[in-house]
């Protein structure tokens, strides 16, 4: 990083930081995947600023959002809108710029590009054309939530956004129920309460979880508890801001509890239909509901 002095260099590769003006070194031709702050603009890295200042163009989701960042740090690099709706039209322009020996920076509206967004298609095409791809790491909402959650962090699965419709959403959670990892989800605020309630039903009411809201921003909060507790706590609440839900790994069930499945099901089947019995026993034991339902059908057939 070279502090800027007066002269011809003053108009090239310039950025400001804490009221000081600097000139970034020139970049080699490549696509630079640049992480930007997820809320607090102070989380920008010096390397990110140098890259954005020296790039020929910044490809971004929303030019209005990225303009807030560029104005804050006095960046003059042109902005090129690049998002899922215009990607097919804009991707050739980016590939052409790289072929001409220019440096292109790719940013998302917040955080690390390609995390829960379609930018991987651009990276794939850039690599196929023989150009370099250089990551400029920085802020990431899943990691920010994870390190403050207090949940096991040795094995983690980032699940992104769940499907919005009930059937696909239920099936996706059922697929994830037995994954022996801390699960990380993005969720929109108006669906948070319903999602927590469904997670309590399908992943297990007693699983530890954390709802992280507005990470790095002024009203950042972490709410911790079991999925059942959090589902009750958020029920009817008007939630605002960006949400990350983290769910701890499932507990290992004692072998005796699994062995008692037939006894538990047999008792439940004397009082209720197969589907209701399977749901009740699955919730009580934490066993997969589909497996419990299958076993309940077998027991019912044996008694017929």
C-alpha cells in the first residue's frame, strides 16, 4: 500500500481510508472475487480496497448498493450490473475484458460472492476460458454467525435458503435431520418463526440453535436456546433485519432408545393412526420420521 502524493498518479487507482488517500498498485489480469462488508463498512479489508481501486470495472449485483461502498472509500472504478437476471447478457462483456488483459472485480451486495448466489457460473466460464480467478477473502455472514454461536464448529454444513413452499421445505429439512454437523441457514425475517417451528418438529425440539440477526450492524443480536424454545419465543413476533439460523448437530441416541422403538410404536398405535403415531414417536426420540413411519406400517401389517 502506497500513500498517495500530489502528481499524475493522483487520478489513478485512488481510494481513501480514515481521511488518508492512497494509490493501489496495478493488478494482473484476472477475475477478482472480492468480499465486502455484511453490514459494518469498517470490516472492509485493505486488500479489498486496493483491488476495487485498481480494477478496470466492478461487476456488482445492485449498483446502488455498491455505490454506497465506493462513495465511502472514494473509489472511482466504473460499476457494471451483474446479477441472475442479466448474467447471460453481461457475462460475455466480462470475458471480453479479461481477454483484453484487464482486471475485473466481482462483488455481491454484501459478504463473500458465490455464497448463496449464482456467481459460480461466471467463475466456471472464466476458468474454462483460461483466465485466472483470485479470491480476496473477507466478511462472511455464515462464519460470523458460527464463531459467536457457541455451537460445535469442527464440522459445518451451510444449507443456504430453504425452499419457500411447504412440501420441498419439509423434504429438505428431513434430508438434513441426521447430518452430524452444525447446520447454517439464511432466512427472511417474515418466515423466521414458521421455519423455527418446522425445524423443531423435523430436526428435533431439543436441538440447540441460535438465531443471529443483523450481524455486524448496530442492532446485532444472538438468541440462543433449543429449537422448541426459539420457536415459541419468535411466534407472533415481528422480525426485522438479516437472519442467520444455526442448528447444532443431533445428539447420539442411546441404543436402548432405538431398541424400544417397537414398544413405543405399538403403544401409540393403540390410540392413534399410523401417521400420528409416527410423528409422535419421531418427535419423542429424535429418530427420522420417515423411518419411524415405515416401521409403524410394518407393525400395523403384522397385527392385521
